[in-house]
C-alpha cells in the first residue's frame, strides 16, 4: 500500500501570500458594524388618503375624507365614532365590501384596487373573518350549518367542512349546541356561532362591526375574552364600537368624526398583554381613563 505522505526532501511549492486576509478584522478600538436590518413585513392594513363619496340623488355625501392609517400584524384596534362618522364605511372598505372613491387600500402589501371581483371574493374568504352586530345567521338553519357556509363557498368537501365547523364551535364553548337554530340560542350564544363562522377558514384578520351592541354585559365580557384569545393566537383584530369600555380592551383606539381621523391613541404596546374584560363599566369615560383604572 502506497503511503500518502510526501517523500522526505521534496519541498512544497511556495504559496503566494494573500493580498487580503481571509477574515477581515476591524482595527483596534473600532466599533463593530451594525447588523443588516431585517426586511420589514408589510402591514396587514395600509390605507392611504382614502375618500368615499356617496351620491344620493343630487346630493353628494362625503363619508370619508382623506383617511390614512396603518395597522400592524397582530394588533388589536378599536375604531370609535358617532353615528355618521364614517366608521362603518371604513369597515366596509377594510373588508373589501366597498371600494373607495379615491385613495389606495393595501392588505398584506397588495393593492386591492388591482383585483377583480373573483379575486376579492377569494381574499375575503381566505384572509378576513367578519362579525356583525346582528349576527347575520341564517334562520331555521343549525349552528353547525351556519358555520360551514364559508367553507362551502371555498369548495371544501362535506366531511372536512363538517369536522372543521364542529371544532370551531367547540372552541367557542358551543359543542353542545351544534344542532340548535338561531331562534333557540341566546344573543351571546348567537354571537359565539358568528365568531366560529368567522374563524373557521383560519383568517389572519378579524373585522367586527359593533359585535357587542346587542349583548348584555356578561355576554359582552365573554365575547371580548374570545377576541383577546384570537388576538393572542396571532390574528389581527379590528373592532368598531361606540362603547368606551369596550374600546378600552384594545391596544389602540382610533376616533373618527365627519369622515376624518381626529384621534389615534396607542393604549398598549403591540406585544403587551390585553387588559382583563371582567371589569367593564357602563359609564361614559374615555378609553384611556378606563384602561388606566384597570391597571390599578
């Protein structure tokens, strides 16, 4: 067997010295270079200079006037305002249910104005879960059939959608009400079914329009606790409400008046835990004052 060792007396070829060191070392006393910044993910919602004008006969109604806002992924935002302030119009635009007259709306970095109706319907079904004040459940239809509807529209097979709907209802504490119709459920239970329907497609964004408006205080607390849990799971929650104590459960409160943002208040940091929903009040205190009291 031949040896791999070089024979004695045979010299190695002289190596040309490197002009630059293999690993560059900073001069003594120099500060280390700053790490390269990570590429920032696009905001889940970005509204830029959006206006909306409705024509009622010969009268033009400006529902939104140059609204701009950015909502980060995983935030919990409450939008407040009196009747006619433009908050429901803004919610419809955020949910791709209506188009602005001017301005630009992006969801996950995509300009929705470039989408056709089929793509918009697909986006709403996959990315957005809607919850409404009046529940919008189909009458004389079981809870599980109501929750299955978004999956049916998405073309999911019957067995899979039935299993996923049952799991969503169970996560809302409604496992023993699968066959009940809306008329057989309380307001709080109907809203739980509506929330189950909103999350059954596993959306990243929850849009809730006055979801506690028809609920008593106990049911309101239960529903807000559910929203807090969904947010803790990583979903972005945008909640429209006229109740300061409900808005105080969010991390950020945006106030609209006459179609314009008049206040944008950050109550908690993006990663801060949400306050307990068990200390709701019916007084007309501001959201900031209420959350300050809950921290005591």
